[in-house]
C-alpha cells in the first residue's frame, strides 16, 4: 500500500475507524490553524460582485467556503475535501 492510498475514498469506506483517527482527525486539527489568504478573499470579492463563475482548486482545506464565503456550488475541489471526507 502506498501512502496516498490512505487518502482514498475506498480506504475511508473500508476502514472508517482508521481513516477517522489517522487521516481525517489530524487533517481537521491542521485545518483549525489555517486562515484564508489574500487570494481566498479575492475570490470572495469576485463572488460578491457577481463576477465569479467557478473556482477549481486542488486544496482540501475548504477555506474558500469557510472564510472567503464563496458558495459550495461555485467551488470544485478536484482532490476532495476534509469536510466531506471525499479524497
């Protein structure tokens, strides 16, 4: 098994207890210390003005939603998200 397999949806479904303890839990703790960057806020500013169509991101931190207030339907999280557990 490769390291990245621990972040897969199939691993999370097959081993939910291990996934929660060793993957999702630590990622949520890490996320608690993260703050939106100027770029996150810029995306929120674009949304407020009606200029934002979609954001495609590789980030799994959810900061576009939590701090920049961009609606979920405008953000495509290409690698999944900590909040949904879909990697």
